[in-house]
C-alpha cells in the first residue's frame, strides 16, 4: 500500500502543469525532496531542496532548474549551501549495552562521517551513559572529533533526555546556520534528571533537523522516540544490525551537504502550488509543494461623479441573503462528480501523508524511501502531525483518552490515539459525502453516524477477538510457566519463556510484563495491568494466586497447574454455552440484517416505492424512529443472548 501511495504521488507530480515539459522527456523521474519554503520576505520566496543521490557531485547549471507558480515559470537564482552554514551535534549512546561491536561500529561510522563533511562545518559530540558529557564542543577540525569519539568507552545506564537537552544548549539561537541533531541509541531513558518534556522544549527552541538512529534491541522505547520525531518533524532510522551504521551515517552526510537554495519573486496570492524540477542529462527530479502566500490587496474602485445608469432588470432575479433563509449552490447539488472528486482528493491526501511516513523496518526499506524524503513531507506531513497532536489534546480535555487508549491497546493496534481520531474523522467526512450523493443532507448525516459507529465497532470487535484468543491461550501459558518453575527457573524467567514460546497475543502481553518488571514495576502490578488490558478475569485470579503464594509460600508450580486446569474447565463450559446459544445469536443477526436487506433490494428494484419515505418529512421521521427502535432491539437481544457464568 505504501508503494501504491508513493506511485500515486509521483503520478500527480508528473501531471502537474509546471513540470509537464520535463515529465514528457525520456529518462528516469524521482521525487525532489523539499526541506523548507520560506515566504516571510514576500514576494521574495526562498526554497531549500536536497538533490537526490543520483545528482550528488554533479555541476547543475541554472538552466537545468525550474520553478513555477501554478504552472507559470518564474526567473530564479540558485545557490548551493556552503558548509560554513551547517552545525551538527552527534549524540552518541555510550551506555553499557553498547559495549563491544555496537560501539566499535558507531565509532567507525562517526569517523567516516567527520571525514565526509566539507570544510567550515561545525561539529560537536555529546556522549551519554549514566551521565551526560560534551566530549567535543563545536569544532571545524574533523580530527578533533575523531579523537573524541575514539576516547569513548561504554558503561552505565542511559541518560537520553539529559543528552538531548545538553545538545540543544550547544546551539546559538542567534546564528542563522542550519542546525542538525543526530542521535544514536539502542535503548530507552533510565536515569535522566531531565524529563522528555524538557528535552522537547530544548530541541524545539533551536529548531534543528532531528535524525534518530535506533539500534533495534529489546530495550528500545519506541513511544518516546516517536514523540521526539513528531514534535521536531524529524525522522527515525531503524538499524537492525550495528554493521549498517556506516551506510546510514553516509546517507545522512550526503543528504546534509547536498542542499540548494532557490529564490524567486512570487506573483501569486493565497494558496499556491509551486512546481520545482531539476535535471542532469536524462535524469529528472520533480515535486509540487503547496504554499500559503499573503492575500491580494483589495481593489478600490474609483469614484464616478457621473449619475448612475439604470440597467435593465435581469432575466433571473438574484437570491436575497436574509437571516434564516438557506442559500444553496447549484453546482454542488447538480454535480455529483464534484462531491465524489472531493472525497477522492481527501482520501489521496490522507493516504499519502499517512502511508509514506517512515515506519520501523529494515535498512533496505529506509534506503528505498530515502532519508530526506521521510523528512520532506512538506506542508501535508506538517498538517498531519499537527492534527494528530490537536486531536490528542482535545480528547485529553474531554477525559476520553484513557478509555480509548485502553481499547486501542486491547485491540493490539500500533496506533496513537490522535491517529485513530484522524481515521474516525476521515471516515466521517467520506461517509457524509457518500450519503449526500445518495439521499441529500439527511442521508449524509445518517451514513456519517453509521460510518463513525462502525469505526468504533470494528475497534471493539478487534479488542474482543484478541481478548478471546488470549483467554484460549492462557491455560497453556500457565502450564508452560509451571513447567519452567519445575525445571528450576525463577518466576520472571518462566514468564520470559512464555513470551518466547507462545503465540500471539499472549507472547506480546507476557513480554510486556517482563519488560515492565525489568524497568522497575512490581510483578503483581504488571500482572494486574495485563489482566485489565486483556479483560481476563481468569488471569486476575492467577495474579491473585501468585500474590498469595509470594506472601505465604508453597509450591507455585502446583498452584499454577491447578489454576490452569480450572481455567480449562471454565473454557470448556464457555464453549458449550456458545454452542447452545448459537441459534439465538443467528436469529438476532437475521432480524437485524433482514430489514436493511429488504430496503436495499426494494430501492434497487423500485426506487419510487421508497420515495414516499425518503422525500417527505414524515417519512424521514419514520425512518429515524425505525432506526432508533432497531438499535434498542439490538441492545435488548445482545442482553438476552449474553450468558454470565
């Protein structure tokens, strides 16, 4: 799906009017990453772009660049950014977990990175283990940086937030240099005195380009890195093996030193599409970015001293705009294609901004997308990130965050609450457009309610299925824990064995318990939290049994075997109850689906037959009443067929 979205974006770029001439030529075409569009000195507009890997090292003359406003070419000036405008702080993890091959590979990658930087680049090195230290302050001498990284040894815990705060304090906010922070870490923060909020404030204050290289281990804190990435509009580069670090640092270096600044005088106002293209031989890179320019000044009509001329009355009288009188736009009502196109555009924008975001994966996936492309989502990515944060803040003010977060965790979805909220909003908007095409405003509201309800219903169904799967696996998990205890393992080692040997979702949940205990949480609290998360009363009993055993002693393995046997018997009874209640559940489904099916078939066979309901006020009231009674009936039938045992 991500490849399809990227292909759709590239097709849109190729079809843009401003770049059509270049697009029709022979040769490969790729996306041109855009770092920023600065219109603060309007009409002078400055665009910063990063040339693709294929153009690095080539002399690109002015004639091979193209910039247009809404398809109209503009004269431009082009300048390659010099190294003396770049400041880079390398933040290196030197905790004990980096000892051995990871630290050796990191030192070699940093040395190569320093050698690849041109003269004039200011570089600094910050190391963090149990404590944070500025190993090398800003220097233009790569040998000084290499000597500093060679002196690093791995030991202690991980003070990640302290290190990021120290890195942000190295920058001079009065400087106009391009600032970059490159973080390399293999685990989450454990001993920082600063909080993640303080680290974020420090980074946002200096507005750097943020790149996090994450060595994949069991100690990674993906949520914290994602929060840092979202707040700084940076990128996360996963590295499954330390041997990949040299290639990753090399890509970052080439990305930093191959940027160009394009300047032109804008003539458009308001929302404007800027076409940008560059070519070298048969190779071309294109992109289209939106920009918001100041609105055009109002036109002041000159006063005319001559008497007004009486015009003939128009053949069609205009509509008077009065309070309480609805005004409709005929084009929107008479052109369903417009509404369908609006829905398609919304889906395309949302799909591109969401699907092409970098996700944790291998180095091959990162190389395919390109580091600079992950950052250069432009205004659309910025809008998506800001909308996600606003949605999370709104849900937090409403007190709905904890319940929805719990439901998302129960369903096992890798989504932030703000991202799910945006999906619900997207489903509501598209549902309204489809419903409006079908039956006007009333149909739009009805389909919107159905679409939004369906989103939460699907989330609840996914959570229920996952809880049911966990309940089916729980007896085997407890039996495996008992076997581990009899083999001489400790309780935490037995839990680790379940996480390693069992299937989803029990393996993920028990592995989370293990990680929480290793991070300092009490075992009983971690088990109780897992019981609430998977909605398992049986697991709550098992957790209580483990708590009692730790207080009074005894044979815990035998206790877990007895609990597992009891849960198996309860699971057998539950399945028998499901079989006995199958007829009632099927009857409920038929009673719910049958009216909807009859209405759809009737509308397809005889559309005028239902017009008495859909085209009259009393008919719409009857439909609303019927839907309400059906919802009451659904709730009643669910109450009847749900047996408590």
